[in-house]
C-alpha cells in the first residue's frame, strides 16, 4: 500500500490555469491513486465518493442574468480555464457557504 509520503504532490502554481493544466496532464495518475484508495478503503469522507454522490443529487435550474454579469462570468471563467457554467456554480456555492457561516455565527 502506498503511504502518504510516497504519493506524488502537486507543486505550487502561479495561476489557476497552470494548476488546471497540471491536473489535466496528471489525470491518469490521480485516477489510479483514487481507484487504489477506494479499493483499499482509504478513501474517506470528503473525497471523490462524496463529490460523486453530491453531483448525482443535483438538479438543473434556469435563471435569468444580466448580460453584463454573464459576460463577466464568462471572462473570469476563461481566465481560470473553466467552463462558464461550472464557474458560476462554484461562485454561487462559495457565496452561499460564506453567508451560511455568517448566519451561524
């Protein structure tokens, strides 16, 4: 079994686009490590299993947005190397979590 010290580590990245490229270039290694962790039971809560379960529990929605906001989102998504809908979803999620934390405190 591979120990934590044996696992490859992602380097520090200058930009999110650089990071996205690294993960894309190393997806085979990441996939193999994930499959091994699932098989040997070391994949834990908060990992790919949870993400897959949450993704399956999602719903499609339709919203109206100002064209300027949509253009800005597309521009920012492109800078990060992400599809714009994925980027909008992540921005919305981050803000909802942030507001939930503020409300709880």
